[in-house]
C-alpha cells in the first residue's frame, strides 16, 4: 500500500522562498521513494505567518478527514515573533498537537519538529539576538515535553538552523527562511525517523 503523509506548519513547512520541489516535505518524499518506500505526495497544510492557533483553525476550516501514516508538525515561530510568550504557546501547542494526533494512525506516527532559530539570520539585525535564541529554546522545551507527553516523536532541528550564522548558503534570498540546502539537512534527520514510523505501520498491517 502507498503510505500517506500530512505536513502541518507555517512558512518553514510551505517553504517560503524556495521552489516547491525544494520544500522539506517534498524532499522527504523524494528521499523515501529513493529508499523504496511507496509514499504519496505530501498533503501540506501550512502558510507563512501562521501561529499555532491559526494553524489549528485552518485545519478545522479545511475539514481534513482520515488518518495518515506519517504526520509532521512544525509551528510556533510566529507565536514567538509576535511576543505571545511561553505560557500562551503552551496552551496553543497543546491544542494543536491534539489536533495533529487525530490525523495520525498512532501517536508515534507524529513527528514534531523544533522551531528554527531565526535570531542568527540577517533579518534579526538590530534585535536582541541572544534573547530571541533563549525564547526559542524555551518554546522548544514546551514542544519537546508536550510531544513526549502524548507519545509523539520530537526532532531537534534548531542546532542545524543555527549554522546559518556563518553559512549564508543555508538561507533563502530573503535572508530569513531556510534554503533548499538547510531543508536537506533536516531531511537527513527525518529520513531514519520516517522509515521507522512507516516500517512500524507495515508491521501493524500484517
């Protein structure tokens, strides 16, 4: 059977500033197919600027139905950017992860990705970069704990995002969003996790 894949998020998932083929969900599908996994094109529900609450509302507005073999969730940078604070994010992310889990065949079929650190990008020039980085770390602790509490997986991509501080090739032309090269780094870590998720799915079908 062909595996299904739902990718939920914001600009980092829709791939702001890169070609459709360079988005990490699309790269991931390509890599999985190359590994012999029959998987459909990703169903992407994401938009630049969405907060966790806005993503949650959009999912319900689209009337998404069914269960997916692989679900990914990457959201929260806009909550941080708008100054909503960790406690508000904790509540919003709890609701969002519960929605994401409703589309995953098992909790372990959901992979939560950490929020990248935009403080290292040219876009953050003139801002308090250390404070932004600390707040993103705090948001990510919420994400990790919430994912663990629900039995979902958590992938920390934040360290790789910080490599953009001395490597402009990891950023898109806008000087803020990741380039195809950075997305490829994320996919390198996502492939083994996804293979494990999809292998467990095949075993459950037997």
